[in-house]
C-alpha cells in the first residue's frame, strides 16, 4: 500500500513533520513533562520500528516491551486491583471501590443491593476479570519511555474485549474460542477444545444492549458470537457460563437468580464492572476528560519499578484559613509525594522511589514556587496533574491549563477542602493524535487462593488515536506482537541466564542499529562500540561465546548466525584511519592543547562569575554571598561573540560568515519572581539568547551543527546546609560543565572558516552556544533553537541587522556537555550518545569513524620525539600552569543508544533534540554521577584532564567537518541523502 493512501497510521502522519509558521510549544520538562512523539518526530524521519509499510492498521509491540514491561506489569496491576476486588466480592471491609460513605456504589447498576448482599456467599465464584485497561507509553525525567497505566478504559467495559476478535485485529472466531476454552480450563477445570465443545459446556453470550450508563459504551459482539447468543428471554436452564458485560441489575431475572444460587457462572465477575457505574466519576467525566480511567487507577499505588509504570493518585486535604477538618478515611489519602528529576544521583534505570526519601505535601509539590519548596532542581508540577473537588467537580486539568487556570486552582486548593488528584503524564502521540491502548486484563482467582492468575495470552484490544481538534476523525489501530528470532531470543533465552541482562541489551543494541542504518551490515568496529564488553574483548569473541549464554544451545547457535548477518565481513570492517582527516593536523598539536586549556581557564576562572540564567537569586542568603548583583551571562555572551567575529575577520570571511544571537524571552506558566534572571525577562529588562556562528557551505539549504551550553549550574555543596553549605545559590566555575565544550567551539571556528575559504564545505556549519541548559532554565536554549527550526523563525540578530536562516534544515548535530574529565575507573572512555532515529545513528557512526581516525593518528604521533615516552596526562589545579606534554590518548568512544541505561542523553540538551527529531548525538565523558567536581565548588581546572579533553574536542570537531564536507547526493555517515 502506498504511503499516499491515508488510512490507519498513515492517516495519522499525513502532512506531519513539516516545519511551518504554527506555534510549536516546548516548555521546560521540569514544568511540564510532554508526551513522547512516536512514529515520526516533528523534525525527524519515520520510525523504522513502530509501523510496517504493508500493515497500515498495525502497531508493533517489541519483544522487549512484551517480556520486560507488559507481562510483569500486567501481573503487578492484577495484584493491586484484586486486593480490593476480592475484598468487595468476599464481603470484607473495602474502601477504594466503595468510596467515602459507599458513594461510588450508590445506585451503581453493576453492584446493586441484591448482589452486594450475596458478597462472601458465592462459593462458585472465580472472580474472572476481563478488565479493559487504558495504557500508553509515557516519558519521564530520565528520558525513559515506558508503558504506563492510566486506569480503566474510558470507552466502557466491553469494547476492548470484542474488538480483540475482529478481522481488523487480525483475529476471529478461532482465536476467541481458543481464549475462552483456555479460560474455562484454567479457571474452572473444563475442557471445551472447540466451539462445539464450548456450546456443549453451556457457554453462551448475552449482548449488553442499551443498558450501560453511557450509550456510547454499547458494543455489539462480532458476527461469530451469534452461534452462542442468548436473548433476554433465555432459556437459561442449560446455561452454565454466561459471557456478558451487562450491568447485573439489568440481567434477566432468571440469570440473576441462577447466579446467586451458584448454578451459573458470570463472565466476567459482575463486581469487576462496578468501575463503570460509579455516579461520582460519571459526574466528573462530564467535566474532566477521561475521568472514567480513575476508578481503577485509584486501586493502585505509585510504581516506577520494572514493568508498567503507575502514577500516583489519591486525595489531599488543605485546612485553609477556616481550619477545615477532613472526613475521608486514611485509606483514601495520599498527602505526600516524592519528587524525581533528571539530576537525581541515581543510575538511569534504578527505581528512584526505592532510593529517594524526601517527600513533600502534594499541594506544595503542585503549586509552590517558594525557593525552599523547589530546592535546587524542583518546580511546581501542576501541569502534570488533574484535580477535582470532594463532590467530583473539576478543579484543574493540568495538561490543558494556562497560567491563569493554574493560579485559580492553587487559590481554590489553598482556600481549604479535600481534593482528589492524579499525576498525569500525557499519553504517547502519533502526529496530531493522542494514542491510548485499551487492553483487557484477563485474570481469575483459583479456589483457595488470595492472588490472581493472569492469562498472558489474553485478548489484546485496540489502540485509539484521538485527534486534538474537536470533531476530528479518530483512528483505531491493533497491536502486533513481534516474534523475531533474534530479539525474542535476547529477551527470553539470553535474559534468563545469570548475568544475561546486559548480554540481551547488547543483542538488542546491534539489532536496533542495523535497522536504524537502513538494514545495512554494520562496520565491526562500530558494532564493538555499541556493545558493553570487557575492555579487550572483541566482537568476534563475544559472538562466538554467546551460545553459552542461552538456555537452549540450538537457539544460541541461531542467534550467533543472525548476529553475524548484521555485520560486515571481518575483512571489510570500516577503518577510520583510511578515511583520512580534515582537522587533526590542527587539533592533534600542542598548540591546540595550550589554546584549549587557556580558553577553559579564561571562561572558568576569569571575570565571569554569575553564569546561571536565574542569577542573581534574590533571597537574602544568596544576596549575602553573591560576588556582585549582576548576571554575567550577558558579558560572557558578548565575549564569545567578539571572539568569533575576530576569527571571521582573521579568516577574511567578513560578509560571508557571521555571528549573531537568537534572542527570546524566558516565559513560564509559573511565576519565579525570586529568580533575578526570570524577573528581568518578565519585566522586559533582559532577554535570553543562543549565540550562533554561521559558516557558509555550497548548499545553504542544509547545515550541520556543533553545540555546547555556556551557562553553569548552582553548586550543591554551597547550597546544601546539611553538608555545611550556606543555602546560597551560587553558580559554579564550570570548567568541565560546560566550558570544556565552549572552548571547543572557540577553537573550532577558525578551522571551519578555513575549510569554507577553501571551498570544501558542502553545507553550512553552525556553531551554537546554547543558553540555559542548567536548572532552573532547563534546556531553555535548546528548546528555543528547536522552536525556531520548527516555526521557520530561525532569524539571527547580528551587527549588520537580521539574517533569516529559516530555509536551512539541520542534517546533523553534535552537542557537547562535560568532555574534559577522565574517569579513573574507566580511563579514556567517552560516550557518543545518539538520540532516537536513523539520522542520529548516522551522526554517531560518523563520530565513531572520526574516533577511529584519531586513534590511528595518535599511534603515529606518539612515536615522534615530541610525544614518545611521555605517558598519560597529569592534572594542574592552577589555571596558569598548563599540564606538561603527554601522549595522545587512544580514546574509546562508546556508542550508547538512547534506550541504554549508560546513556546520559536524558540529562542534557540532547534529549530535547532527540524528542523533536533533530538528528543529534551527545559527546560526553564517561559520566560519574557521584564524583566530586560535578555541580560543586570543585568544577575547576583541578578536575580537567587536558590530554583527554583535547582529544574529545578534536574528535567532535572532526566529526562535524566530515558531516559538512560529504558531497551532495552521496549518502555518508551522519548526513541525509540530498
């Protein structure tokens, strides 16, 4: 089917992703965590994994998602839900389903008084559930995109079940009969075998008809169900198993009587449908979108461990000026919340809730901009929350709220009362549509058991894609569970072995890179850098040994064969040295090292002190410790502009190359009046800016970008009073974070100008000094650049007026963050961390080949008199004393894909570029979250390793040179085919 045929997922992406004049909101993730954009990012290429060209209605679910998220996640959700559901059905004390004073079950047609009276007396009940869950992938502050529970399906209790067995879903009568037969066998010990056997066992289906509380929930069973159908008039005497989603109060009297007598099994357990009859949440649903997800969500606790993520929900109470007293039972309350953020000192795939202990009142978390409430890394979270009153009226729909609505909600809460809430991270999006998976949870409780058994191969439901605009057309897609040999073996055969987790991740990384690079064989040296192996282990040795890491030797041999097919033959592996270099003659020199050191020292230890965008913070403690009462970012930016303009003039490129600023205002939904930088923007006294150098190539329609950030972070050891700090917010010197990268741009400019002057640049080179990466600005410069690219508003303000660059498209980007600290435990390792998408992988491959070329040259240069026998570099704490000449290091640039636990992309501007679809890769040292010298008083020259930093700097410069000089029309590593 051609892409032009706009059906299924192709309709969702039709016309999507082209920059244009429409606003492209991109708030700070610390203020509003957005939805992950899947299928195609706004600025990017189509996803190679999610959709298949010949399956316009399919949504592919990877083997890793199935094994590592969905299977354990559904089992966890079942345990959470059944803790309440069993109590209800067995007549024991229960709060979360009943609600305060039983109001959730008052006049609830699914749990009428006659059924409630029988609770605890239904010995034949197996508590079968076919609960339709609302699931979606969401993003968090560590860049993890995981399946998340939103609650019960707002589409009603039965649609997800019936649509699992339709032609569009790729299933039909045979699949339905197989599932129902398994259900009866495992829950009741019956052996049906086939449709005839089901009928012989007394299995029948009673359509719901117009009996649900909301008419749109009515769903006719598929045509295959007709052979089992029974009407309201029965007869029911021979019926033993009745599949119906009809409210118990609306069942035929004979069916109700037989069930209560223990002669009829209702599938599902009628109490499991009570979520859709709660008058409280039905009232709220009239004002708050998807409120019918909440009844089931309220049965679950916050969870961020392995499996399916569950956001926190509950009730909070604020006494207010009138000292109001709450009436709700403790079981309903959730008065505190543990915040997480991207700067947490935890490993990326750790469960933060098992490590972090600080908890704040929910109202404070949602609304407070008090400096003490925010600390160094937190902000109000109201944009990612929904709130309602105790009588179930909307107070706030955070994802859709503006500043005025947030302020009104804050005032409402602080005035006093009891309020329900849930934290809400928006569901995944494809094009202009939000997508939610409505999947039944099939489970039962065996006799004598207290915990549920989940049927893993239960019905799969459907994915509903809803448009933003009212009246827009929605699209239904259907899950396709992938069963590829290599990936399936990785998550099952390999994963099960002791120590097999990272072996499985290695296999998945190779497969993902192969697909992302157009299913072309991978250079073996590149494959080696994708793998997490012992330092001296080769890719060949790893593949050869892999069968020993599987539970099935035959499967292991198949995996080995599959992996070999992903790689270039050993004799043709890419050799970076044979590609030559464009810049190493200038950067692999002592002159470069000395200039690089000097620039870092000037930026970190010169006159620029207040270098956080929020400076100067206006609290008394900070004001007492600040060196002066002005922000130095303006002066620092002017210095950078001056340096670049000097380089342009020295190269004779005045009037051709240019340096200017991309100006913008710092705007937020919350007032941060204690941040002097924010306040100056708000009052129109200052603005923010990215600084951009444009060096022209032949094709002005495309550009490659080398970027840094030039602000610095607040020092944790100065702020933290528990560790002897004063509580002041003072900006760090920032030698490593991030003047090590800013110095690279200063040194790179003359080299690219010379290449342009020689006519060797095929496309433009942009050097971009991004502002505001650190808190509280939070990737502000990267977000501004992405907005300018998407809105076609890339207009620089220069000394000769405005220059419009909006017609240019970024074909590749390298962003550097902390590149000059050599980790003692893994020396001379740095990370090349590509974002998501094929373009980012091509940038990473170009970077890897530049690294290979550097290593080959370093070996040669280390044999010269200048470097021979010098050994590794040493440090100097004195900015005025340059470390002595050392050997050029052999660098190990590890390619860490965006989903890898070792990738630090999430904690940098790189995450923004990746999410928007700009083909970007991060250069960063082997980041140690616990080291001294990160966001503290020791981020000075004492922690700079000159040999290491100069090498990473040189490789970054060479990478961009390669991307910029490849001939138009040739597909080369890191470039788009033009």
